[in-house]
C-alpha cells in the first residue's frame, strides 16, 4: 500500500497495463487507467485527499443514505470513513482485485443505530472494472438503507456525451422538486445541469463520448436505479473541490438504490454490482 497526499492508497495493476487506485478511506476507487493508458474516471484536480473528506470524483460509495434523503450527513458515512484493507490478489481470469471491509463502530452507531458489515470488492481487467458492494445485517433488528456507486466517468466533452438505454424509464427530477417524468430520448444528452434518479433503470447502459472517443458500457446487478448528474457551470462553482470548467469532463452515471431502500432482516445480506467495460469507438 502506498500513500497519496495524506491518504493510504492501494494500487492495482493488470498485466495488460491497466491500473486502478483504491483508497481505503471510503473504499473509494479514484483512478482507473485502461490498457491503452486512458484514464476512465474523472477526479477533480481540486479534490481533497484528507481523512474525513470525500474525494471529488472516482467512485464514492454512498451508504447508508443516498443524498439528503434522511437525517445522516449527505450521502451517508461510508465515503468518509476508513475501511479495512482485507486482502488483494489475482482472479483465475487474471483480474487484479482488492477487498475492503467496514463494520459498525460507536461512531457509525451514533449516526445510524445498526450493526452491519459492508464489503467492497474491486476487480480490474484489461478493459474492465467491476465493483461489488455487499452489506450484511449483523444486528438483531431490521435495517433499511439507500446506496449508490456514485461513478464519475471521464468524458472528452460532456456536451457531446450521452447515456443510452433510458428511453421509456420514469425519472425523478431533483431540479424540479423530485417530480416524475418519463424519458423520451434514446440518447440522454447533457446540455445543462442534470440531477435525475431513473427508477428501475435497465441493467445495461452505454455512455457515448467517454474519454478517448470511446464508449463505456455499464452493467449493474442488485442496484435498481441509475442516477445521472452533472452540476454544470454554476453548480460546479458552488463546489470548492471542483475547478473552472472541469464539469465539462465528467458525467456521473450512478447505479443506485435511491428511490426505494433496501430492507434487510437480521442475518440478511444484499449485494450490488457495477461492471464498467470500455467498448468500441463511440
Ligand atoms: O448523486 C447526485 C447527487 O446527489 C447530486 O444531487 C449532487 O449533489 C451530487 O450527488 C454530489 O454530492 P456531493 O455531496 O458529493 O457534493
């Protein structure tokens, strides 16, 4: 494990040349370079890498509360808490993996009164990155949580990018008070601020215009929704950890259980998986 600025970091390397960086704080993937040497995730040059602060970019793990949908700090505590590095290795298919764990503590129970165990497994292939979040209810009472893998994809220019696969899907538009609409477009282009929860989104989406003029295919399991977010110029100005026109180089497409919580009985377990794959030109 090496350190970047003030935080320890786990570096994953694949024989193809692909690389990924995972911070135990937040179990946060904050770098994914494919075998061609193209960085696939956006991370702000102004991001803080400090204990207790969320990294601006990469894949923040949102748990146990999505956004401000409850009494916890925004997006919950998982992204700002140090997880344990429980192991690293190589899968039979050659993927390099790392496993991180988080369990309840006095500090988490003060915010959220539940006993739990969470695991995040990251697996890096030549042109793919898989992230699996597993949560177990280790307590005696029922628990409910919302969550997301808040993925910041790096795009060449968000005005020329689009998310494909959402036509006909109902969405809650946070910019219009959470009102529900139905997506009419086959390709959701971004020409201004966007903050939507696509409810029950298909498990396969394609993001056109990703970095290096490629497309990225996103496949998900166990995560019903897909959040699409870009703060645009004004929203980005309000974020101290985002520089000038950086909003043009990012598009968040976030597999989530945001509209409805996951319910776990004592002893119950839930798993949500996101697989990102670099596709042909597009
Ligand atoms: O997932 C979209 C969202 O909830 C937006 O509303 C926006 O606030 C974004 O997350 C980033 O939140 P953050 O707390 O990281 O600034």
